[in-house]
C-alpha cells in the first residue's frame, strides 16, 4: 500500500483519540504549520513518526501503511 500523509494523520487521530491536526502535531512534537506543510507537499515526517511509534510502542510499518 502506498504511504499517504493524510491516511497516516487519520490513523494517529484514531489511535490517539484526537480530533484535530493540532493535536496530532503536538503528539508528533512538530508545529501545526509543519504538519500542514507536510500535507501540502504530501511528504512524510519519518523522524517524528518513528519517535512517536517508539514512545507509544506500536509499529511504524502499520502507521505508514495501515497493514500489519
């Protein structure tokens, strides 16, 4: 499955019980503007996601692809 920043943000919202992108950005320890820029460029903040997954103890592969 293709990695998609919009799907990744949706998965974080689901597992974190977040409603807003600001809450997701805070969880990833990035600014809301940085998250918005990633969405605009359709880029993925791998380092922030990796750190978040390590802290929450779940699979980065699952977060990126929704599989596994």
